[in-house]
């Protein structure tokens, strides 16, 4: 009878009406991209459970994960059907959809992945963290001074990959009884990528305004769009002989906040009107392009507390940087975001003179030496390409550690699992003591 039950269960596994898959959860689509119950190749899982609004977090990691796939097979595991549909055309990596929790556990139990990588602080990550046969690595999706960059959730991961010493200090300051030995400095591998530039050449100096979005809550709201955005763009357009480019965070254009939506629309209309008045200037709005593809060709950037500002600092240390502060609290800004100390600050006290300050910095850059020192604080002295190599080596080290701890180099057999689960002795089974 047990054999017949098992065969029936395996035949129905993955169907939307299978009660063993759904348990008492809501009805969801079945797994896609693999045959439930059969092993799916992949030593490394890139786990992403969120809907497409958050997909920018995973998208920037895909080229790096493709490099990793050349050394250790990578499997992208999604939980949202629409996300799965949008990810597949973006990468050559194998992608699967495991929407229900039993689907995910079944996938892990049949496939025996060794390491899981997480690119955000989603609460859904804890579904995957249940799996005890893997080591779990948090990499986040950027390097910034936002409060969301450090979460108490970091304690749940076996390793937390960070850019440099600034991130170490950030974790030390924010968390109580956090084990700093989990932190591994790897730089910022995404910044080794060089996507083709999207801005055409111009003889004009180019000012880039690249604000962030409003975040999930008030404490994580760093955007300048609804506070200073239209005034920033108007001030930039008033600088003689410039091209102004607006590249907001992907979620600015879809913000449900009325103030954000109105300010974004006002900025877009202002730039469109300026482009009609002076077609040769090349003013433009870039809402969909990769920010790394927008950077080349810019002479100065205005941004908020965000990863964009630090990315620009790393890649274009020789270019002036402005940081906007919606809170008008210079002391707090300098304490929380060291990058602001090597930048001009845009706030209520300085917005009126912004046109003059922008022109002055384009002509005479006073903060370059300070930016070079600050770059080292955030990213160390990594040369181009070194971050990627450090990341690959760090993942390899975790894989080796996992195999050593598990006591095997190959996935466990059914007999191995049975013996381990019986606990035949007081010693750990299937692991090195």
C-alpha cells in the first residue's frame, strides 16, 4: 500500500489540484520549467521570490551569475509566475518556477543544491532559508547608505557579501550581537560590467539627474523627486550649454504616491518642452535603460542617498557629484552617508543657488581629492574586474566549505539520507564532526 500511495503521489505532484503540494495554502499555478520529483541540475540557486516590480534587483546580478555558471551550475528559482515569464528571456541561465512552499521544498529535496544566493531582503527569502542542506549567501542588490541596506535578517544567512569597509561599519553600527565574521568583502561585481552607452556623443556638458524612489516606508524614503525634483531639473536646464538627462529609479515612474507621480510628470514635461525649444541640446528622459549604460558621457551627476551615487563615485571618481537631501538635515546626512561629505548637497538651503553651483563645479571641481578617499572607504582599491574575481572566489570557497561540512562531494544518495535521518548514533550523520 505504501508503494502504491507513493506512486500516486508522485504522479500528481505539481498539479494545481494536488493537495499534497498546496496543503492548506491558496490555489496557485503549478511548478514550471522542471518535472517535480526529478533532480534539476544546479550547485548554486539564485533565489528570487518577488513580483516583477522588484526585478531590477535580480536583473543586475544576472551577467555576474552567468559568469559563475561557467564554474558552478546556477539555477534561478522564482516564485511568481509573471516574474518567471519576464526573467527567462533575460538570461541563458536555467530558470524554474516553484510557486508554493511545498514545490520549493520538493525542488530542493530532489535536486540537492549546495548554495543559495539572495539579492534582497524579501520576507519570502525565509521560505528558502528553511533548507538546511545548503549554505546561504546574501549579496543584496547594491551598495548604499540607505537604512534598508542593513537588516537584522542578515543574521539568518551563513555569509553576507558586502562591497567594502563602509558596509562593515554599517552592519556594526546597526545590529546588536551580529557575527561580523559572516561579512565577506567582494567589492561590487556589477560595476565590472560595461553595457553599451545609450547617450549619443555631444559637444555640450551633460548633467545627469538620477533620483531614487520613495521606498517601502518613511524611514527608507530618500527620494528628492517630490521635494526638489522639478526645481533641480529647472536649475540644470538654466546652466548655459548643457544637456540634461533624467534617469529615475525604475519604481519612480510607477509610483502610486500622488506627489511622486505629479513631480515625475512635471519633470518629464519640463524636459520635453526644453527639447522642443532646443532640439540640438539633446535633453532626454531615460526610464528603462541600464543606469550603467547611462553613466558614460555625463560630466556631473545629481542623485539621492542611493546605490546610484556610489556607483557613479566608483566608476567616475573624476566627475562632480551632488547629493540631494529631502530631510534638510546636513548633520544627519553627513553622519549617515559619508559620500555626501565629498559632494555638494542639494537641500532647501542650497536649491535656490543650484544653477550657479552646477556651473561652478563644471568649471572647477573642488571635491575630487575627497571623492578619491571616499571611494576607497566604500570599495577599497579594487581594480576593474577584480570585484568579479573576488565574488567568484568567495562563492567557490563557500561551496568547498559546504561540501567539507556535509562530508560528501556528491549529492547524498537515498540511503545516505535515510541513515542520517535515523540518527543511529550520537555523532552527526553525513557530516564531519
